[in-house]
C-alpha cells in the first residue's frame, strides 16, 4: 500500500473522534440495557462490520489457510475479546461515573508493558516503574475524587473491574501478537466464536434477553464504532502513515475529548480532580512512550 500521510491523518483523527464518543455511548446504553444485553447486541453488530470488511477486502479465503491449532487459540482469545473483557468493562461502567471508568481503562498501555515482562520476557526499566507510579497516582486521584487522605471511593468494585479490564485487554493483545495472523481476520474469528459464547452464557445463566429500541440503537453504535469500524480506521492509518509515531500521539487527545462528550451527552459534571488525574495518567504514558523510543 502506497504511503500517504494526509490520508493517514484523516483515518487516525476519524478513529480518535469515534473512540472519544464511546464512553458516553456505554453510559447512555446502560441506562436501557444491562451489561450482558449490551454486550450481546453490540458484539453481533461488530461481527457484521468485520464480515463486511472481510468481503470488501476479499479476505475470506484466508480463513482456509490457518491450522486447527490456530483456530483453537483464536477461539480462546474470542472468550477474552469480546466476551469477558467487555462484560467486565460494561460492569465497571454500570458501577462508576463515565468520567472515572474511561480514564482508568485508558491505563491498559501501561498494564501491557508490565505483563509483557512476564509473558514475552521483555525488559522493564526504572522509567517504566516511574511511569506506573505517575499513572496510578492519577487513577487514585480520579477514583477518590481528589480526597486522597479520606481514601473514599465511589465504587471500589467498579475501580477494580476497570483496572481488571486493562489486564484482560493486554493479555488479549499480547497473545494475539504471538499468533501472527491477519489482524482483521483474527478479529473476525474472535467474534465468530465470541458471539455464540456470549449467547450461550446468557442462556445457561437464564439471563433475561430484553429488547428496547434506545438500548438497541446504543448497542448498534457501540458495536459498529467502538468494537468495529474504529479498529479498521486505525489499522488503515497505520498502513498509510510514513511514520507511525506521527499518528500514535493523536490517541492522547481521545480521553480529553471523551470528557467533553461525557459532559454534553451524559450530563455528568466533570470534576476538577478528574482533569488532574487524567493529566497524571497522560504524563505517565508519554514518559513510557518516550523511553521506549530512546531504547530503540
């Protein structure tokens, strides 16, 4: 594919704008659906998006090139994403204000670094630890609404689930990199196994499957944009960019834009402590990214 930085910026900015809306979409949709219903409908829409993308890019033939062992591993990864990861994340959004759940979930990049030490045997520097201290101090500020001495949480369970979601997301991508499969095809297979698993779980737990037009439309938005098209847009941006670093930093705009959308659409009053905590998180992530560039 021929490099085109202008087009790369267009696709990257489009993805960032869409990602910035999903925290609001989560919260609004969860007013009509519980976490499992939202997950079931949204993941189905995502599967439809990946199916269309597979057809458009003429990649269905690749499905016949992988071994049974690879399919088994992709099926297991499908239990993580979309099943367990999004179920945990949506439960976190049920328990927390969107302005808390979104920045905490954003620390997944740091979790990815720490888990890579144990799983991929990668080295970690003192700066990675420093980045972690800065990021998680930001998480503490957000979670306690700035009351660090009182150590009072809006929902400690919600904070735990939001942090645990970063572990699940990191594990998913770490083991994905070890498979060396086409990213789009891999996601399609993940969801091809994940969606029936979600439905089966709902049935065996006798979870009521409900329909509500507002929840349905919210699920469609989440499935198409958060779990579907944004991935394709970002992948396209990475392919077109002359230097991935030029678009990588655009992702740091997303959490701040997200707070704006949360304020407008969800109606949450964004606390000053949320902005301060998010700034700490971004500083930590930028420090970690900077050190990685120097190490290279």
